[in-house]
C-alpha cells in the first residue's frame, strides 16, 4: 500500500504543479492586422453626361464646347485619370479635322480656354489628370468637338461615338 500512497501523492503533486502553471494573467490581447483592398473608381457628372447631344452641324463648322464635366475619384487611393475617344461609324477621330476625320479635345480647369488634350482613338488613352485625391477628389474639364472638314458619307447620317475616362492607381 505504501507504493499506492506514494503514487497518489505524487500524482496529486503533479496535478497541482500543472494547475498552478496553467493560471492565466488577468488580461491578454490579440494583435489584429487589417489591410484594405484598393478600390479604384471614377464617376462622371455634368449636364452633358451621360449623353452630349451636339445635334446637326456643318462640315468645317465652328467647334462645339461641352458644359463642365466632373470626374470624381470614388476610390480609396490616389488615382490617375486617362481619357480616350473612339471612331464614329464612318468617321475617324484624329488630331486635326480632315475628310471624314473629326477632332475631340479636352481642357482641364478654368477658364477652359486651352484645349490642349487631344483625344486619340480607343487604343491610345491620354492623360487627363494625375494624383487625384482619394475619396471625392475631382477633375473638372470641358470637351471641344470639331467636325470633319468634308464628308463622304452624306447628310442625315448620325455619327455616335464614346468618350471614356479610365482611373488607375497613382504609382
């Protein structure tokens, strides 16, 4: 029996040691790390958005200017805005008006007098603005449309096309 008593006493001693070591502090913490994913977003607003209806215009006519368009950074990172146009049915967008070639330019910021940003076809976006502040940073611009100098398609033909503003994360 002595061996059994010694075994029981030893087992109780070990249990007491384990229990005393398992006691926790009165407080402890979990360190948490969270990283937001990049949200890249642009929204266009203005009287000529989403449709700029220029209406009937003569070849070689006076350029037409849009109302102010606002490009807003709806994302959570600084963004660069690029702008591009596309060809219209039988006409081509280009740098200078010509036969079946029209021009679209953009002017950023007041007084909107210098239309120095020439939109190219959809394969060549050009810079509209850089490092636009996150959460509602804005770029204000106007567009200028110049009709072709001459036309081989004929009157009453509608020439619709799109102008696209794309946002990317500022690097």
